[in-house]
């Protein structure tokens, strides 16, 4: 299987704005965020769908999702961390986490995704990653 863009990030071949990493997972900011703080949690094992993960990798993925969601809620002072699993863009399981105070806030962000800039704002992403980074 050819390496996904996420596997290339995990291997350090492509840079990212990392906020967390352990033996089995990595969390970094998406370069096209729907909302500020939009983070991806990715298992280091490359599988297309999360349910294909071996049990220990599956558990590690969702333990990291829990940690990152709590961190996002704390940093942004929001009521909820929206968690979404879509996986159509990249054939490597991943979980989206976004801060939001309402479903409406999330839905508006998704509806406005067409107006996202074509180029990532790496300066802003670096600032956001620094805020979210685990020490």
C-alpha cells in the first residue's frame, strides 16, 4: 500500500502543526480548518477505515481523541468538542475534533468551507498549535 499523506506526516516527510504524539497516535491541526483549533487525530497504523484497526490501536486512537477533545475544550472554553469521522479525503483513518458552543456554529462552519483560503495560514496554525500543544 502506498503511504498516505498522514503516513508521510508521521514519518516526518511532510511537516505538520503537531499538538500531541504517543507510540500509536499523532494529533495535528488540519491545514484547512472549519473552525480554529480543528485538529485531526490519526493512528500511526495506516488503515482506510477506523474499524479495521487492531484492538490496541483502536483503543489508543480513542484515548487520544478523549485527551485532545478535553484539551480543546479547556483551551477554547467551549461547551463541546465536536468529533467527526469522515475519512473521504485521505485513505487513512482519522478523527476530526473541533471546538464549538453549539451545533449551529459547527454547521455554519461546514457550510462555509467553500470560502476557506486555498493556501494554509501556517503562521496562524503555528500559534494555534502552540496553544493546544501538550507539555
